[in-house]
C-alpha cells in the first residue's frame, strides 16, 4: 500500500476490498479521492450482490406474466455508476504499448452547441 494508506472501510466485501487494495497499493489519494474510492468499492460490492441475486434467473414471474427481473436493470445502473466513479478518480489505464491514458467514459454530460 502507499505510504500511510488508510485501511479499507469496515463492511467491504471481496470485490470492494480488492478494488481498495489495488488502488491504494499504487496511488496516494487526496481526501476527496478517498471518498470517491469508498463509494466505488461499495458499488462494486453491490454489483456482486445483485449478480448473486440474479444467479441465472434473469426472468421473474409476475401477475402479468414473465418479466425481466428488476435487479437486472439495477445492476446495469450500478455498473454505470461504478464506471463513472472509477473515471472520477482519474487513474490512468495502461495500454499495450506502455503509454498511460486517461479518458472519460462516454455519455451525455451536458448540452452541446452554442446558445441561440
């Protein structure tokens, strides 16, 4: 871990602890970045829980017939959240040629174009 790195927050599970250790091993984070990392770790654990809940049962039976399990939509949203939290940390990604890159995730962030 980086020098004087804080210990993982209480309550983290396997994925959250792994993410915490991976980031803290290589980076010294400011306090605001530690807060973002905590939320990313909790979100990673939440994704694991949702995946376990689905566990091959993507469909659920309702009074209107079979439907996609609501946890599937929530899992998708939590994965987007996790990606955005990780991007917010601005941790560079290694490329195959050894260069480091930081890129934002794609998505709608604001209104493009000038005022009329």
